[in-house]
């Protein structure tokens, strides 16, 4: 009995270590630092939730494609700070920290610049697919990031953005358009 429990705990520890290593450690540190603080929005979506979506029965071929992608995802973490006031010291401090995210091992896929906002798309390859996608958002009134980890196929990334319908993820469709 003790061996079974020890083996299960060891496997759980190894799996959680792999998940943490798959995600940008500096982004996760910021997520942990600011999660739950006033003015910050944090979203953490686990593999288990994706599994529930994948278990849904769908007739729509687009949904079938999204379900197949969700089965390959490990998680999504979103951290955003928005301000309505000019010169918000907290926003400026956070923008500075977001700008210093460690992105070694990532390739820049695309940068989208719009009036008052810049979104960088960075990817860490895992074979011929993407193992981690990092979106860094820096704007006049907002800053933050989205980390998507798992096995990500660029052919279905736009469909994920529509299915999740989170602010900022709408830019994911542009990656597929650029391809």
C-alpha cells in the first residue's frame, strides 16, 4: 500500500514539474505575485477543464477540431491589469515587469501594433508543433500576458481564440492569417 501511494505521489510530482517547466517561469512568477490583487484579472484553466470540453459530443466539424486541440493543451494562464486613469503608477510598474519577462528559448512569431497597444506573439517549439505560446500585451491602459502550454497546432489556434472568447485571445486568429 505504501509503495502504491509513494509511486502515485512520485508520478504526480514529476507531472507537475514537467508542467511548470513547460511554462515560462518568469511569467508564472508574475502570475503568482499579482494573482488576487486589486485591479488584476487572473484566469487559470487546467488540463482537466479541457478534458471536459473534449468529452462533449459535438456534431459541428469546427467544434470537433477545437475538441481535438483541447485534448493536447496542458493549461492557460492569463494575467491582465487595466486602468482607466492616466499615469497609473501600478500600471507603469506592472508594464515594466511584463516588459522584462524572460523569453529565452522563444521565437517571435508576430507583433501586432494598434493605436495604444502592442501584442507580441512568442512561441517555444516542441518538435514540429508549438509547446508554449506566450502573448505579451502592452498598451496605454492595460498590460499583461497569456501563456498557453501543451501541444499547439497552428492550423487550429484561431478556432481556440473563438471558442475561449477571452479579451486578447482574439489576436490569435491573426497568427493563422499570417501563416
